[in-house]
C-alpha cells in the first residue's frame, strides 16, 4: 500500500478520493485549512494536518510515494486566490515533490487547460492558471499523470469514461466521484510513462485508462 499525500483532501473530489484510498488500505496524509471538514472520516490510516497552502507546506512530502494535487480556490473566490492556489501552490507542490524525490505526481486539472485561448468568459483566468501549472509539472521532470475532467457533476459515478473530446459540449461532463476513482486508479498505475488524459462520461472502465 502507498503513502499518499492528498493536497485538497477536504474538497469535493479530494474527500471522495481520500475515502476510496483509505478503503483500499492506503495511508493518506491530508494537509487542509479546515481539519473539521474531514472529522467524519474515522480511519487510523488518515493523518489530517492543519495547513494553509499559501504558506510553506514542504514538510509533508518526505517519505511519500504519491502526491495528489486536487486543491482549488473554489468558485466563490477572486483571481487572487486562483493565482495563489491553482497556480502558485501547485507549482510549489511540484517543487517540493522533486526535492523530496517522490516517485509520482497526480494533477487534477481541467478540460480547457490545454488551450485556454479557446475559451472565453469568466473561466479563462482559472484555465490559464491550470495551464501554467500543468506546463510547469510537464517540464519539471517529475513523473506525472494529469487528469483533465469535463464539467463536474454532483451525481453518483458510473466508473465508465471516455477520453476523447465529445462533439457535443453537453456530453463533456463527468461525475466528481468518477474523477475521484480516476485518482485512485492513477495511484495504483504501475507504468512509469507520463500520462495526460481527458475524462468524460463514457463506456470504458476507468481502470482501462490507467493500464
């Protein structure tokens, strides 16, 4: 079993991923701003640490097998928090991972992060932040998996996905639970090849994506 550092463990995707990892017997380290958000998870393999990601959080990386970055500033914050969390904290996490020689980094990104110029509107600053963070990880030399899910849904997961871009924008969606499952599959992936993949509702088992 792996020792997994989940950055963003109190978020909607992160908390589900944390629960799934614990069910499989992994040890999860969860540095979060509000530890009470994880108080309903009773598991001896969970280590919750109060941590502000805008400060130094490098102490949590030693001895870790996998880093998962699924933190986000949230939809109700401004561009300043987007820069500090989705961009700056992500880049610092990559640096800390490299310094601690952690074997794998899993980044939860977004569908539009590959080409923010193709997106107009209020989401664009967020996607630019995600794009820059992704590029920083890609160029770092750290072994990585980048997940780019479509529009997130609050509904039960199907454990079935597609990784090609749908022609219909309405089909470019995925339940948050399936993204959490993809994180778990990424943790267990044995290949050391870097991977960038989109994730949408589909008909292929999530496990097949990470064979």
